[in-house]
């Protein structure tokens, strides 16, 4: 299966392509440049066995631009499908804003009607997925989500503007992506309104602030009462990664016997492992969705590489057991560790959960491979 994702480099599009990667499903993306060329758009549509229309215009200088932008994208996609005689099922990500009388809501509703009409004409499945406020890892501050903005401000030491009484319905982008992957197994016509967690803006800020204090000041991974709190924490970790929070210095306490260092504290469950690697050996080349993982080289020399999935954004850390530091693996980033020394390398690995062979949350992806 080849899934064509419009807006695949945007926030939700990127999250969806990550989930498709984990599921072993090939994806391709249509950008603004693709839509600007009939030839490029026709090629994109003709090669896609399923189309997921995520692209949209939610901010512009005028309401007319928002309206025309969203509708024209849908009309262009349908025109390409008509030119290429495509019978690809279409999944459309709409918004709860369609229930409100504003330019964005009206535009999203109309764009959905355009796509649904084409699917009815061509006799193919059409899924209309109505989404509340989305959040997740590697969003853009002051754009994608208040959660992202707050996390970014905590990571960079800025003070956000907070309307504490504002109401949010929050849904993680990976929850949407997983639903889409399941729908792809047997595409059917459906209108599906996905529900999020209702929470106030003030409560989100308080949760993130408490997590940041525990993690960055007390160097402790906080406990999570539910999956939502873990998702918020992973959003925070992605912004800390962007802000250069790592590596974390490790304090060695030495005496005549040797040295002792505390590697990681956790308010919840966790698992610590140790490994040795011969010179030149490389471990990893995989990524996780939820797992919190810390690497500390305690003997030998190593190079740790971390790349954000589906991008060329790579960070490289050169570490040594003689001056140990902690590197936490960000979510949705492929990573590896390689022994670059002449002696055996010893590494402590800490994970925030107990390893479950039935659900390892580990997906193979080489660090050296990007788009």
C-alpha cells in the first residue's frame, strides 16, 4: 500500500507518516509545491492507493484567504483525481470548528463536502475524521498547540501568556494517527468525531510546570497517572531536546574504592540495564513512541546519534566513561550508540517502563537514513 498524505511535512502529517513508518506502510507527501503543479499533483494522486488529506490553511491575513485556501486545496485534489481516473479512498481530517460560525470552520466543512461529493461520484470510500485541539511531540510554538507553546517556554525559560480559565479539548496526534492506520486496513465511508480530554489552560500549564520542575530541577522522571500525562511529558521532552537540554551532567563521588554516581530517579516504575560493547560495535538504530530512555556510558568512548524521524535533523554526542553524562532519547527520534574507543564500552540504560516482549515499543529505523 502507498498512502499519499497531503501536508505530510506539517504537524499532524508528520505524526501520521511516523506511525505509517512504524506499521511498515509506504507513504508519500504532497507539499505546496506539489499543489502548484498539475503534473506533480497528478503524479502524486496516481501513485497513491489511498489519499489522506491533512493539508489546510488555518491562519492567513484574511478570512477570505482561509476560506479560499482550504476549498481550493480540496478542489485541486479532486481535479487531479478526475484527470487520473483515481479510485483511491480518501480520508479527510476536519475540525470541531465546523460547528462554529467562523471562516475556518465554514471552510473545513465546505472542503469536506467537495471531497465527499467526488468519492460518491467515483464510488470510493470517504472518511471524515473530525478532530479537536491536537498536541504532541515537535510541534511549533505559538502555532500548533498551547501545550507545545507552554513546553517550549519552559524549555527556553520564557514566560507565556496564560488564560487560565480557557477550555481545551486535547487529543494527541499519535492517537489520531493510530486510528487512521487501523482505518487503512479496510477503508469504509464514515464520519468519526474523535474525542479528546477536556481540561483548562491553567491545568495544562500547572501539569507541565510540575513535570518540568521534577525533571529539570530535581532530575527525576515524574510519575504519570494516565497516558495523557505521559503524552504531555513527551511533548515537553521534545521541546527540551530542541532547546539543547542534553547532555545532563552526572556527578561522580569518588573515594579509594572507586566512584559512585546516581544515574536517574523516577517517581514511577523503571528498569535499569547494563551492556558492554566491543570496539566498533553499534547498538540501536530504532525509535520509540512512548518509552522514556536514558543512556549513560560509564566506561570507554562512544558516539550517540539522534535523528528526528523523517527529517535530516541530527544531533551527535561524543561521550566518555571518564566524564559521564546522561543523554535521554527523545520520542519519535531514531538513535544509536557506537563504541568509538579501543576498549570495551560499558553503558547503563534506564527505561521508564518494564520491558514487555509483547509490546516492546521499538521500531527499526537506521539513523543514517532520512527522507
